[in-house]
C-alpha cells in the first residue's frame, strides 16, 4: 500500500494532471464576426500570444489576414484587434507571418482621425501594440514592405473594432 501511494505521489509530481483543454483560453468578443471566431478556434495559440502583447483583459474583436482576400498560405501578416471593457480601450497588433524582418507600419486613429498612434520600423515578429482609448469604429492602417522596398500590404479600415 505504501509503495502504491509513493508511486502515485511521484507520478503526480512528475506528470501533473492535464487540464480539461490543452488549448489556451482565448477570449473572443461575443459580437466578433464568423471569420474571427473561426480563426480563434483554429489558432488559439496565435490569438492568445497576440493578446498577451496587449496586456490582460483584452478580447479578440477582429482578425484580418493580409493581404486581404489572399489564400491563407499566401498570407504575409495578420492584423489582430482587441478590445477591453467592451469598447472602452482598443489594441491592435500586426503579426509578421513571413519569418523574416520587414518594414511595417501600424497606425490607429480615433473615429474623428484627430488622434493617432503609430508603430513603424523593421520587425521580425509584429508591429504594435498600438492602443486607442476610443476604439469604436477606429481607423486602422496596416502596411508592410518587401525586402526590396515595394509596398505589398496597404490595408486600411474604418471598422477594425466593433462598431456600436
């Protein structure tokens, strides 16, 4: 009996019980579109990692593969938009999916385009996080240049976050 208890205790210390799910807990806004929900379900590790860059308490609002409309295998970047406190705060990240450093620019402006924040430079992982305290219908611009300097992602939207 003592050997069985010792073995059970050692097993628990070496291999802790698995949690109910091996996937990270990804918080997705209830009003996120079907594409965003499907992406989060298929890529929980990616969505969770991007959310941690923003900080705690953010929910995924929208995901946009870039260039928009391309085959997923041709994707160069992914734009993630997160909200916190409903639509009180927004955070955007442009994930570099190429595995090579590229010049990238991520710009987020309030809905009136009177206040903008930008992260621009040469990034191997991501541009951002770029925050806004007025994410409702915020204007987001995501750009990426090739190694030769050609602009091959030039995406802009007035509705990166959930619009009320």
